C-alpha cells in the first residue's frame, strides 16, 4: 500500500558505535548480526541461539540468553571456574521480545538498545544491572515476525501481520491473536483480510509455535515476560482477554505505576507520558502473548505488553522517525530497570515467605483493593444520587 516512503533509513554496519547504530533503523539481517556480535563480545554473560524455529518464509528466529557468569567445575588450581554458558542456568528467567507486529520498527530497535545496555552495564560494573544479571537470566528475541518485518521495509511500510498466504488469496495472520490463550473467543477477526486476523487455527503460525514452545518448554524457570509494541505510550498488565482483574492486581498495579514513574523521571523536561492499565481496558484481545505467559506459562510476575511512543510530542504513529529511537529507548530502558527491580523484590519476598504464603498475601491485598474500590464506587454513586435528590427538592 505504501512504497518508497521518504525516511526509510539507510543501514549502517555493526562496527559502528552504539550511538551511531541507534541513529538508524535496521533490516532483519543486520539485527541478527548485531545480536550475534553482542553475544560474541560478551562470552561470559551471553549466549546466542541462532534459531528457535523458522518463519513462514523460512527465516530463522534467534534469541540471546544473558546472565551473570556461573561458577562451574573446579579448575586445575582447585578453584571453581566461571563457565561461559548463559543458557538454562537454573536462575529465574525473564523473556523479552519485539517485532511481533511488522510495522512497529521502534520495538526491535528499543529491545536491541536494552539488550546492549544490559550487557555493557554488567561489563562496566553498573551495580543495579550487575545485581539483576547475577540474579536473573534474560531471554531476548528482538524480532519474532521476520517475514512481516522485512516486508514492511520492501513492500508495505504499514504491514502488520506475518506473510502466510491465506485460503482466500490474502496474506498474513496477526501473530498476537494466534497464541494458545483463549484463541477464537471473540477478541480478534475471523476474516483473513483483516489486520487482526486470528489465523485458521490456534497456534497455526510457525513463528508463534516457535516462541510459544521455547517459552513453555525450554524456559523451565520463567517468572515474567514483556512483549514490546508501538504505539501508544502504554504499560498493559494482565488480563487482556477479560475485564476481570487478575488475582495479583495489587502487585501488578504497583509494578505498572513504578514503571510509569521511572519513565517519567528518565529525562527532565521532555519525556513520554505513559499510561498504566489493564490490557482489557484498552480493548479485549484473545490469543495474545502476554496472557499466555501469565496463564499457560504460569509466570508469577505475569506477561506484559508495553506500547512504545510515537515520539515525545506524538503525531508520527507507526512512522516514528529514526531521530526518536534513542529518546524512546533510553526512557523505556529506565522503565525496564524499575520493572526488574520490582520483580527482584517480589522474588526475594517469595523466597523468604514460600510461594504459597506469598501467593495468599498478594491475593488478599488484591481482594482488599477491589473491596475498597467497590466501596468508593458505591459511595460516589450514593453521593451523586443524593445530590440529584437535593437538587430536585430545591427545584420543587
């Protein structure tokens, strides 16, 4: 639909400095090479996995594992040696991905920025990042819809779906409506030409199956995950398929509020104004990544969707200029660190109390919050009715 747009940026090589690399958007192959290079440059804390599965058109979907070095077997000197594998360490695992919707170029760019800053922060002994990487293992997939992402560069800048050829001759399934969570229950379109087409069957798309299987089968110690999108300046928490609040609502609301505050304070003067809310508050969706992570994945820190901005002043939609990559990435990185800090605190609390007691406490706090809000809503309604009655009396 839209071809040859001005502003589709020229690529730069991986050898460029970090600042230069994030001054442009990159094609899928460049992102893969950069990810592989980052792992090679940080062998003690990163491991590149070339493929967790293939796309419809046969492109491999890579991930990178990142964590602090592990103490392994004793070396010749009798001391325990550090081993380089960052994969399946037994630590709590956190999933992050971008590029599920092809046209949202800022999501892979921001995920790459955050990945690089986790690695470089550890290497430079940043105490906050060192603490997080020593405690957690991160599994990052920068682009999980490689075919659609490439097509948004070469064919249609506003393409959203993957590149499946549908039975009616149209193309594409909305991957974020195809996951095995309440699929087909009304939060997506059944029309193949629609931008939110749910697909012919649950997890019909190889990209979804690859990521879903990796999360559920390979990540044995998963605790939380974030699916990065654009645009909208939003931090969306469970649940997305129903307006019924999660039993962990009190914890999730605090985490979202803390993340929002950290983004707000990331820069003085200019910053994006994020909103934190339940995902279903935006609009109900079924077959989505975040709900699968929360429910089938049983992540106690839940699955989240973060909608990145369309610039600090708005107005660009999906066509975010490359000049906004660093501002958007810098501030959401601060939000990520806040999120991870809250996950870390809850992890320690959970370890101290035991999972069952911790779960009960969070559920009780959520119930108390719901009761308070219901009482406040009843009081507001009562006062409104009383005011109307008094006004009617005065008029009489």
